[in-house]
C-alpha cells in the first residue's frame, strides 16, 4: 500500500474541478489524447449540458515521479460543487486520505469552498490548497491567496504551500500530482486482516445486477468469494472485481487501500445500500466487530409529489425511483394518492436543484413524463406532547387551535463583495432572516452569517441573491433545527372543486400575497372553456356534504367562450335576441350542474405555479 494515494477534488461550483481532472488524465496518460473530451468524468448527458457535476466519479491513474523510479497508483474521486449535492462530497471524503481544495483565481473563496473545507477537516484529511484558472486576464492570485491563508491557517502546518495551476492549459498540474504523492498519507489497513469494504456508491446493471463502488479498508476480495453485507444481512457471491480507468476494468483482485468495484450479483435493489460494509461470509459471526462506520443518514427537507401522466404506469415509476435511489441515497419516497392526480409518490429532496435533476433523470433514463406538485418543507406538529412530521400540505389540519407547528431553519453563509452588503441584508430581512455574524475574508470581501426558515430558500431566494449582488454572491446552508411558526394551509379551488395538488402552507401574514400570485398564475395559463372558470385561494377550506366554504382571500375568473347565437338575426323585436341569450346562459348552468364543467388542469398551469 506504500504506493497508493487516494484523494478527491473539492471546490465551489464552477471552480474547475472537472477540467483539472481532465488534465490529470492527460498527464498520467490514463486516457489517450485522441479520446479526451471535456468533462470526461461527468458520465451523464445532464452533467455535460448543465456544466455541473452531479455524481461523484472515481478513476485510477498510474503515475511516476520524475526524480524516482517508483510508480504510484493515484485514486481520484471527482465531486460535485453545488450545495444540493454536498452528500456526494461527504461520501467521497470518507473513502480517501487527501483532498485538493480548489479555488478560482477570479471568484476567490466562496460559500461551498468553506463548507467543503470544514468537511475535509472533520475527516482528518491532508489538504492541498490550489488556486486554479491563473491564466485568466482578470485573475486575482495574490488577493485570493490571502483569502485562502485566512481560512486555512487553523489546519495547515507552518510550512504549507499554496499551489497555482490552470486546468485549461495544464500549467502547474505536474506539481499538484507530485504534492499528492509526497504529502497525502498512504492508506491505513492490512491485507492479512479480515476483509472489510465500505460501499460509497452503487449502480444497477440490467445484466449483472447491483455494482458496488467500494474502498477496501482491510483484506482482499476476488471473483468467486462468498460475501456478506452487514447492514442488509444478505449473502452473495462476487461475480467480478475491478477498478476505474474511468470505465470499469476487470482485475484479479482488490486489496486493502484500493478503490474499485464489486459486481455483487444482487438483483434486488434494496440488498446493497450506500454506507454498508462488505465482509467475507466466513466472518459473518464477527459482523458486529467488523462493521465500519458508514455515513450519517441524510434527511431530505424539501418534499413534492411525483404523479404519473397518462400512459405512465405506477410500477414503472416505482422501479425508476428505486434505480435512481440506488445511485442517490439521499432520495426519499413513499406511496401517495391524490384524488386529482391519482396514485404517485411523495418524494424528499435536498433542494430544488436536486428535485429538478431527479425529475430529469426519470424522464431521460426511464422515459417517465411526470407531474410534480408544489414543493414544501417538512413541518413538525406538536399536540399534547406528541410529535409528528408532515411532508405535504394536505396533512396540515385546517383547525390548529391546540397544535403547535414548527418549521425547519437553516444557517446560511453568504460570501460577497462588500459593496452589495445593503441589498443582501434587505433581501434576507424580507425573508425573515436573523443576522448572527459578519467576517471579513479580505479588505473587499465579507462572509455574512444568517439564520432563516428553510421555506424562504424554496421560492426565488437564490435568484434574488444573484440579482442584488450582480452575480457575485455565493450561498451555502445547513439545517440547524425546528422553530415555532404561524402558518396555515392555503387551498386552491377551481370551478368549485378543490385541487389538492395545488395546496400549500403559507405564513398567515403572507397568505394574501401568495394566494394572489397562485390565482393570477392559473388565470393566465388555464385554457378557456364554454363556461366560466372561477379560481379561488381559500383559507380554512371545508367540504362537508354539500357544504363547501372557507375564507376566500383571492379570486379570479377565466371568461367563457361565447357562441354567437344571435348572429343570424336581422331586425325584428329585441326580445327574441334576449330570449336566445338567456337560453344560452341556462345551458351553461346546466352543463356545470351535470358535472360537465370539470376543469382538467394542464401541466403548464402547475409549472406556472411552481415558478410563481
């Protein structure tokens, strides 16, 4: 294991992780130059199109120091940068001994730079700081170096060195690889000890079943070995082992310290979970002693309903969600039934981008065209010392007299040039935020610390933050707990029918504003019918027998089409014209009374409400 180095690249989004990884693959000749393409480690089309990394991706490189004959195996894990995928980063850090902390020479230290740095320090990793994109004409190398020193001084030795590089041109890449070999510790563990492998990711292969991505902590594993998964208490036989180049390359065995894959042979997706420990079947009796510390279970805090559109089977949706969850352990889902949309699933996400990515993956990878309800956070209801968590607005009672409602709060870090301080403070105050601290990263850039409700981030907070800071501010957040709140359920009634999939939970003092926006969005998108469509936002909606009602706080109408029933008349008594119009009016009322006035709400209307 002396010649193995395991490391990852961590950084804020768009600071050049994937581009630097491309240069590593070129310099180490892991991939032939003619086969190179940008973002090579980003395997999904979605990642390439958006220019972001969504999934962690391991790769093995062979490297030889210029001054020595020794050859080294470098195992790199490329990680995402967006806050919604921080869970992917934490799993990567648990599988390595070192981390390259990459900072853009123009943007400098950003919110996710700090968040990822603290994660790496908690894991006890060797940190190699690198300033990237030094080739850009507006690079602020010296200023960014001072920002880095300010945050790194608590964890780095007195003789630490900040490296400079350009992932685009390749400048400084050799020096980074050399530092990895010299500074990152070799893996701990022993080949002679009982086999222990930590599962840090997994994928599903239609022909071979579940493929586990593992870090061998102790022992070794090879094809034909009988294995046992401690967490799920399941047995299997290894069909194949290997490593990543970055495609899967079969090998004879994997040994302690290495990162690779194990084809488990499991066809049941629930048998192999991220964070579980693989041991040899013969050591099953010692499972309690051999169990490795896995990952802190992530708790999704943003929930939305996913429902089938016409032609999509519920079982297809269930299978698609299970396969996506195999590669994304942070996805949560449970069955849900909606009177308006039929059967579906209530799903939990880490944020709105996470929701968007999951929906798009289901569409592309599993050909599922879905309806998504309005996102909501998870609220806590406390009644007579009993607590329960609700994940959808429909679960919130209309009568809250004896119930205390608590909502999740987050701690946010906003890093910005100081000239945008006023606009950002006003924005956060409007979102019910509470200021806790301000730190100066340099003479011109500051780090603002606030606490605010998670629900404030669900609508347009990020867009407004970018707007008031001219795109310069960056954001990171983490959950800090639940706090009491004054909220109610807001129901939307269309053509006298309550649309439960459009229900939302609102602050009492903001109910009118939210209701008005939803009603106006529906008015602009619902197609006209032969009858009038009334749209209402209602607090305390009741539907008992023939009694429907509540407090209407906003309303609108979509005018009906009107057939010209008097167009053929010419002259004569005006009473004949009035008689025909009254007959038309009665016909429309009869249509509504017979139930022919039901309105099918198109997906465009749901999208308009989501983006309100």
